[in-house]
């Protein structure tokens, strides 16, 4: 990876600093992903999963930056059924 090459060029002292900050950044990313995942789980569990298409389920449950494709108006319509 390009990051590893960048770290190798630094001195030993600086390498330790970069290593720690990288771990902290990774932990922050993991935490953000977890928060996003729990939020989407709450939203998706509030209406019937059987009505959702496969594509909607895939985007809703993914941990990446794919935000749910279901619009707010669609959510409201599904709740009132």
C-alpha cells in the first residue's frame, strides 16, 4: 500500500507516532461504521422486511457509505399500510 511506503520513509521515532495515529483513525472509522449500521438496523426493522427488494436490503445492511435507497416518503407510505 502507498501508506506503508510513506511510513517506511519516516524515522523510527516518527513511525511510532504515525502507527498510533493510524490505529486511532482505524478505530474511529470502525466506530462510525458501527453507529451507522445500528441506525440503519433501527430504520429497516421498523417496517416489514418482506416488502423490501433484494437491492434495498443489500444497500441498507452494508457497512460502507451506501446510504439506504428508501426515501422518507416511501418509509411513511410503508408504515401506514
